[in-house]
C-alpha cells in the first residue's frame, strides 16, 4: 500500500483543549490572551513541520462558558500577528457566516493571505449558539438549515469578491503612469436572497489565489455544504469506523459535486494522551481528568445543548430523556452523545465526565499512537489530523519529540515544508481566477 503523507494542524485553544487546562502549571494561566504563549506554540509547530495552526472562535458567552471562551483573542487579529513571526506554517481561523458580512470577511482573509504570503485558511462556521443573536442586529437566531443556506450564498459572494482582480492586474508602471489594467478588474454585482455586494474587493489575490476553506459540518446539511465548499474538513470522530463512514460519505458527495477526491482533505481531531509506557500515559490521563469537578463537567456537557442545565437531574441515574434539546445547536454532537448514553447505558455522571475528558483511540505509548495514526490514514479514515492537546504543555513537546519522529521514520511525515503556501502544503489545487479563460493563469 502506498504511504500517504499525514497532514497535521494544531488547534491552539489558549492553554489547551481541556476546559480547565489553565489550571495546569505547565502552561500560563492566562494562556488565552498571552501572545507569547501563542507564539511559542506556533513556532514549535513550525520547527516540526506542522502544516497549520488553528484558532477556533465563538461570539456569545455567559457565566457558564468554559474559561477560555470568556477572554480570548479574535482569530484574524491574532493570526496576523503570528504571520509576522513565522515563515511557513498555515494560519487558519474561524469566522461565522451568520454574524458577519461577506465583503468585510473576504477582505480580512485576503489581507491575512497576502500578509502571510499565501498561508491563510478560513474555518467557515454557521454558529451553533442561539444566544449569539443577542449580540447582533440581525433578529432571531436563524435555524440550522437556514444558516447553511445563508452560508452557501455567503461563500459564493466571498469567492466572487476574491476574484475581483486578476493575478497580474496591478502593473504599477511608473513610466506610463498606469497603476492597473482596467479589463483585469471585475465587479461581482451580487444581489441575492441574503447578501448584496457589488465589488470589487479592495485587495488583490494572494500567492495561493484564495484562502483555503476549512469546514466542520457534521449534520446532513453540514456534510452537503462541506462537500460543495470545504477543502479541509474537521471532524470529531471517536472511532476508526465512524471516521471511515464520514470520510467515504464526504468524498463521494464531493465527487458528485464535480470535484476530485483529492480536492478535499479530511482531518479528524486527535487528542493524544501519551507516554513512554502505557502506565505513564495513564498517569497523564489522570492528571488531565483531575483538572475538572463534576459540576464543571455538567456545565461543559450543557454547552453543547445550548447551555442546557443538566444539574436538575440525578447524577447516578440513566442519562435523562431531554427530547429535542440540542437539535438547533451542535446538532450532530448532541445526537451522538444521546446515542452513546443509550447504547452504553450510561449515567449522567458518566456521560458528563466522558464528554469533558474523552480518552479516545489515541491513548497509549508513543509507538501505539503513531501506529494508530498510520492505521487511520491507511484505511481511509483520515488524510491527516488536527491535534487538540488537552494541555499545551509537556504532552505537546512529547508529541512533537516522540510521535512525529516515528511517523517520519516510517515515511508518513515530512517535517520540511514542500511548498510556500498552505494550499501547496495541504496538497490542494490553486484556485484560478474565474475570469481568466487561459489555462495558465500567471501567479
Ligand atoms: C474540530 C472542530 C472545530 C470546530 N470549531 C468551531 C469553531 O471554532 N466555532 C464554532 O462556532 N463551531 C465550531 N465547530 C462546530 C462546527 O462548526 C459545526 O457546527 C459542528 O461540527 C456541527 O455540525 P453541524 O452544524 O453540521 O451539525 C467545530 C467543530 C469541530 C469538529
């Protein structure tokens, strides 16, 4: 079997992906707003050849939100700073299509893409939390399918605006006084159901043409959206079987949309818990698990269900029947949690602790985890992974120093960057400007 190179991203959720990672003395307690911490993590990732860093985001908090969400940087601002202290690594951030305007966001990502020399990626989300509506002038929170309809039109507009200028439109000829070629400037003139944008956008295309579109749709509507627009896809899949099913469905739907299978990279999230021995890995797991109380775990669980209050139910009885709660929020995740509770006959306490600190398949020795990663990639469950360290401290160093070398030695990983742009490093095609009819657009 030919070996696929494993693509890797690292999610920087401030001090770490665990809700109480800030309590660990391996990371700064203010890691969510500590620029040096972000720079450290990013530069380490770049030295190890990781393809991109990823900054997630949301637009609504309350007193029950996890600590990182209460006080964190806005992604594009942060990524622009990281662009200045790195050379190769991709810079990916979340922005909502439900609570922003395509012209602004197309412009901001085009700017990040140019500032970084073609390393930008946009994680397109439709925003699950209903409370977000209270922070904007847009009326009620649109329902799940309407949000995806809006996102579809939004992306058509953003992509259209990114083609406002052909790649060689700005001639800047001092002798003749010509700054740009008029016929290489294009107006989109979009007036649709949800958005209006005449264009042109006031920034040129970057070295990679357009920023890479990341997406994490998991529901039926979400998968259809990802298959149409997504180029790098995140997913939370706990087992190789569920990841394979997702992989197959998404690639098939992408092909039905006239795309090639390789035009879309599927990157499940991976939270490694590792050690030189299994006993050491178990010790590390216990350290992470002990960062959280049961009350905090209930809050964490409730957030997926639009801040539903689970504390009203007995902890040691079967997971409660809560009907459709969660359907208009993190739909696919909440469906999976309900199903898991039912199938495994779990109590509320067990569900909350498991959701807050899942042990997952990527637990064990460095070798075991490296082999597990190779197995997923060999068996069409993944093209790579987004690493979500519970705590971005010692375990992160262990992953870079002990797991990556095994992948390298086996020919599954290459720590030198193959290309200059995020697209090249993820093996994704350059997006040609729609107005350029010739086969070879100059870049
Ligand atoms: C790895 C990963 C990262 C995500 N990051 C964000 C994020 O930063 N902001 C956000 O609002 N949603 C985020 N989501 C949620 C997705 O956007 C999406 O709402 C979720 O996967 C449910 O899919 P569905 O809307 O198709 O049901 C993320 C999901 C995954 C799996």
